[in-house]
C-alpha cells in the first residue's frame, strides 16, 4: 500500500511555507499491507516561524492497506496573546483610558486597530507572528504623552504570552504662590 502525507495551511490545500522560503512537499511512502506506518509533522527547525501545527491527523500512524492512505497535517498562523500593561510613573499604579494604535513594522502608518486600556491598565489582544509598533495616542487628563510614544515588540512562535510594560509621566505644572492679605489681592507687607 501507499501513503501520501500533505502539509497544508489550515482550511486550504496550500502547502505550508518552510524557513528556507520553499513549501513543504508531499511525502510518499509505501509498505506491505498490514505493516505499520508512522508519519510525522515538519520539524520546527524547518517550519516557517509564522506557522505552527494546528492538528495532528488521526491517521498519523496506522497500518498499510490496499487503498492509498492520505494523511493531512494542518498548520495555522502563529497567534499569541499580547498584553500591554500601562502604569503611572511609579511603575505600579495601572492607568486606565490610555489609547494605543497598533501597526506592523513593515507598514508603520497602516493602523491595524486602536485599543484603550481597561481599569487594570491593560489591553489584551491576539496578534499573528510578526513585528509590531504600539503607539500611544491619547492619555487621561493630567498625564502627558511620553516623548518616546512608540514601543516596538515582536510576536514569535517561542512566546507563550507577550507582556509589555509601559509607564507614563504626569504633566509637570508650575506652581505660583501668592501671599495676600485676607479677603484682598493686596500683597502682605514684609
């Protein structure tokens, strides 16, 4: 009997990309009827960094039969949870209501979406593997946008969750102290 193993992008019959820029070709194996076979997923070291296994087929191993057996491994784009934690300048107090736009590093001007921090000072999103820029665009009253309002980060297959901590500084105000005679705007004599 024969076996043909495919490595497809989930939901398609497109071959999954490999690190070297090629795609994963089908693998054909043959054996005598009744013999056992075992197929395997693509080694991580060869697979594109943007894809990971979505599901191992139920017939990944079994026995050869008379018919050709088709085994399909599906791969999905790597997607990870990204948590932006926004703090006051003390680095501890969460800051609610800070707005960020997220764009990819390849198209910095093209905003994917705008997000606002919740009462925990957090934004939680799912992003596909790649390099991104989080740009701070709006801050609550009494705060100022940092001079460096862009934070670059990457989402990779190796990450479980990406945590990004960003702090903010309060607006610096000027204080003018007046010394008046009670009930007037006359200066107190020295």
